[in-house]
C-alpha cells in the first residue's frame, strides 16, 4: 500500500467512526424501558444499604496513631488527611481519599444490525441514589483486573486487556473528584469488538442515542459511564480539525501555554498527613466531618447485595452536606460551538490545574458562599429558554453517599460579559474534546457536562 | 479578515517560524569564540568551588528527627528520603531532592539583520565541569521571579513574565531527572522580542547554527539550554503535520494508549520519608550515599563567586559515582526520520512513565550491570560510521556535582532487531517533538538527545 493510500484509509477510518457514532446517536427511541430494567434488576435480589456507626465496620478500622480509616488488607482505599501548602496562603488541611490504584472504566462497543451499540450495565453501588444506575460495561479496580489470570475476573474484562482486546477507540487516564481524591485517576476505554458477546441480565446493548436520552433523566447514568462517553470521538490528528478554520479560537499551544501559566501560578505542595492531625473536624460515633458543616464528611455503611449469591460488606463513604452545581456556558459562533472553561485547582488535582466548567461549586455547595465564583449568578439566573441542559447527576456511588450535583448547560446571552477573568477562556468544543482525549487535562465535572452537551438531539446543533 | 484568510495567515506564520529557524540553523560559523568567551568570563572574577564536610554548611543542616538536609529558610530544596511501593515488588527507598518550586528556563529570541538570534548566557553553576557553561537567557527559580515586582529581579526576566512579554514560541512544563528529583518540573520557554535588548557581558546573541555547533563540544551547552532548545519548533495543529503522511507510524492516539497501558502497568505509590529512614546508606562527615557505590551520593560544597560583588555560599550537591549513558537509535524511513523510544518509569517521574531514549543508564552507570537493558550492546558496539552524535554533556550544575553523561545517537543497522520489547517503539521524530511540546511526556535525557539530533548539520538530513 502506498503511503498516501494508507493515510487516506486511516482518515477515512477516523471519519467513518465519527459517522458511525452519529448514526448510533440518531437512534434515540427505546430508551424508555431502561429505568424499568434497572428497577427489575433491583427487585431481582436483595439489596440493602444502611448507615452504621464506625464501630460496626468489619475489616475497616481507624489505624492506631494516624487515625486513618484503613482496610485490614491494606488495599482498596484509605481515608487520610491532606495538607496543602501554597505560597503566601495559609495551610489547608482536609480529609482525603487515598486510592493509589488505577481502575478500568470500559465500554464495549459492537456493530449490531449495522449500528454501533454499547454494552451498558445495571450497576449497583452502595452510595447510589436508587441503588442501580446505568454504568459502563466494566468498572474494574486494579485488584479485579490483576487477578484475571487466576480465573476470577470481572465479566467482559477480557475485551479490555490482553490478547482478546478489540479495537481501541479511546484510552486515557482521567482524573476523578479533586476535592475528595488525592491524584486519583481511572483508565477510560471504549473498545470495539467483532466477536460474539453474550448479553448477561445485568447488561444491555444500547445505541448512543438511547444513552443520550437517558442522560436527561435525574440520577440515572452514572459518573463512570459519563466520563467514558465524554471521550468519544477522537478527531485529533487522525481526522480533520474543525477548529483549525476558526479565527478567534486559541490554538492548542496557546491553551497549553495558558494552562502552564496557571499551573505555575497555583503551584502547591500536598503532603499526606494522619487523619488525626486534621484540625476542625467534628467526630462522632457515625460521622467525621468539617465543623463548618459545608464540605463532605466520612460515614460508614453496611451493604447486603446479590441475587443468587448474597454477599454483605461494610465500608466507609463520603457524604456531601450540600448539593453542588457544575455549569457550562456555551455559545454558537461562525466556527462552531464554543464553551467557556476555567483553569481550576483542587487539593487532589493530579497536575495542579485542570480545565473545569464555567462554574464549579461542588465542594461547598453554591448557596450562601462568602465568595461566590464568577458567573454563578449568570447561570443560576438564566431564563428557561437559555437552559440547554439541566439534571441532577450522581457522583461515583462506590465512594460517595448519595452525592448528586446539579449539572447545567446555559447558552450565553447578548449581555454576557466579554471581559473574562484570567481564569476563564472560550474554547471550541472540539478543542476541549482533544484535551479530554489527551487525558488528565479536563476535570470529571467538565467531562460530565461535555457528555451532557453531546447528548442533546443532533438537530439542536450543539454537538 | 475572513476566517480562511486568518487561518492561512496563522499557518503561514507557523511555517514562517520553521523557515526562520532553518535560516538561523544554517549560520554555523563564528561559534568558535564562545569557549574563549566562557573562559574569559571565568577569569573576569573570582570563582571557586570546593567540597566541604557537612559540618561546614551554613544555613543548611540535618533537621532533628527526620535527618533531612534542609535550608534554614525552608526554601530552595531539601534532600529527603523516598519510598516507592509497587505491586508485587519489594519496597524501594532512596534519597531524593524535593524542590516543589517550578522555575523558568527561558531563551529570548530576536531577529538581528534578518536572522533569528538567541540570547545565551555564560552561566556559572557550582557543580559544572569547567564552572561556566552556555545556558539559556534566564534560569530563574520561583523565588527569583515572584520577587521581580519588588525590583530585584533576574536579568531579562521581564521578557518572560508580565506585560512586557514578547511572542511566546514555546511554553511547557518539563520534567527533570526522575532518578534524583521528586516530580520536579521547570517551565521551558522561548519568547521572541522586537524590543531593543541590551547585551550584558554575561550574555551573547547566537544563531541556532552556532549553538548547534557548540552542542558537539563536551560539557559546553548546559542542560537547561538543551531542554529549552528541544522544544523548538512547534508544528502541532498550527502547521502541516509531516508524520500524517507516514504509513507505519503510530497515530498520536496510539502512542497515548500505549503510554496509558505502561502507566497502568507501572503504577506505584511514592511516599516521602525521613532521610534517616533510608536504609543502606553509608554516612560519613562529607558524603552520604548508597553502600553499593553505584548511585549518586549527597555531598556539600563551598562556593565563592563574583566579579564586582563577590558572594559566597555553601550548598549540598548530588555527586554521581559513575558516568551514565543515554543513547537514541534512529533510522531513516520513506516518511522521514524515526527514533526508537522507550516508556520509562523512574522513582521521581511526574506522571509514572515518560518517553525516554532507547537506552538510558544514567542512574547506575552502564558498565557491569547485573541486568543490562535492551540495546545496550547495540549502541555501545556501533561502528563509528553509524554514530551520528557523541559527546559528554553535563547535567544541571546547581544540583549535581560534576555529573556528565555520555550522549549518543546511533543509526540502526540492517541487522537491527525488528521485534521490539513492549517497552520500546519507533516513532517519527516529528511526533516525538509534538509530545515534547505537550510538556511532561518526554524525559530530560530524551529531550537532550532530540536537541543533539537537531543540531546535526542540515545537509545530513536528520532534522
């Protein structure tokens, strides 16, 4: 094959994927049965979660000395303290989840009757609102996937690792909540298979359009699914670059330079400290949390789950005190859709600063803030005709106890301030998606909002 | 201006930069006076460095309890211990430099008589072989550049930050030696000015060709200059993408997926520990180092420096016991130059794995290794006609005591193994440069080798 032919084929292949995703996104009907299916899965067995005092935790305990909440095996995760030190600012201490393992969040794709389908899972997590939400094909911790070779694997995991892996459509390490996790990332993958795949009762093939329909429902598509979906498709380098035709849009290098500037400005040192050394916590038999009552506290839960084999366990969870808000302001320009992002530092952010939504008030909530962030009033006061997307969506129910946030996409109005603070920048949606595909550049709240924006019916022209 | 016109202009501007750099690279004559100039700068004042016992350190001391070597001010850097924990492997402990500040390494560019010149500095560092080496315009720590507004700045720094900054040609955070530094990065910048710039006796305008000539001289162009040079130019997104025409070359996404796989595989937890808890160190009055005598040890130095105003200080340095080797295997393909890189984990690597040279033996040296790395024999045994570049180059003399490594670029021969270990991959040079421009993806040894490869006379066709 000549070079040009191969290159052309590769471009066609990338364009082809974009077209196939678009075809799959147009098929939106039939999603209505999914909530019933989730309810049916819940009824099919015994699933119970209740809050318990810390004293009733099994295999979890407060380590002598440090007071860290740890598992007897030394695995899973631990809840520790974190000290954040920044030039010219007072030290900041808080509880943090330390989970040094990178898990796999994977969605399996397959062409069925000529249309791409995605294998989604009815996934139970103890902290979930509604217990079952729609998750990716696989949510595997490192412990899950390293023991696969001993024959005890997570279902469908073989499609994501090792010899049987299909065609990788997206694959990057993505961060999770920087207010709660210390540098945590998961590997986000979409893999297409051409093999026969058995559909287990907990799994169902859905089109992209069906999943998108479900994204409009409160607390139904889980965080793990949303972050993986936000990574599709991948126009960078392989395909045409729509942003290249735009006059006002920054180049990727300009964005990188801006991020570099912000990273330098927000430089800080994070030190893990014993949880017992975190000041200002109120500690009771069943809750440890900031005395100001604003941020998340640590609680414990007992879980019973299963249909044929019933298992039970106990575990700590983080309980948010207030509902948060993540809002993205968008606009249409001659060159396409642009989104207003900010460069945001959070205590556990992997690389100092990540691209975040226009407004992100998920740690302290968004009401009664002493120092409200820019654009908060703009997004909260947007008239209904400018609200493109609104829903309550849950954060990872394996770590958070009933934590949901209000996700909002608002179209900028004509009076929208043209002078931006240095923390904010307009960016073509396509460019933001390139940065998502790079991994570790866009925070989980922004990735969720990109998934939401993409979920809008194609005829609205937002994605 | 129409969108297309602006886009065309932007592409022209990027192409134009590449052409201007090529023009500057062709002017290689006149570099011969630079070693004399460095020697003259050294003779112009008093410059003395000598090893001292730790007890003679001023303002530096071993902290009670931790035994960490720290500065009284709590600033600059400290020498501490690091524990690295990996699944299924024994814990690893070692001394490490903790320097949470990001400095600026900046080269100022300016067109003189129609040709781009770069303002290079005769830079004294206590650990330098020869004391003075050729550095970038500016090597500023965060302490340097945050006090600029109080009027005590580093010379020429105003061109890199704040209102007077010129046109940014490259700007990214780049890692430093992962065997010695914990997650250290510096901001690498090239900025072009059109202002009049006064040439200080310690600074001199050189063409890219002159700097490239000097790169063939042992221990002359310092590490800071090399890493900044490796970032030029920036064809990504703005300009044409020569690698896109190649058949066998991986796409950027394939490389990212491969890196993600390696990062997941090499996952580890790093914990800062007291230096006193690092086992296996031999501690004497003037040296602390591994008992096996292979890796670097901590020493102390007294420095007197200055011409008009003479200053003196003491500081710790890391002394390497053995000379290291960093070698890049290259080949010509129909599509252009390709380089053989590996994904390498080092204890202090910012993000688990970085792209590294084909062979990197800088920590333990390269002779008498129990477990020699792949391709070591290939590069050491290469006949002279296949050696494209060879020189001894120094690492950062502000932290390392006379540490130089052998840098080698070798052309692959016909017998070169086509089956690569999973750690290694052929990559177009252009693609590697895109990953350099992203920041934090390519290690400092590989960046140096890219600068060396680019320094070869243009008629050889390697860059």
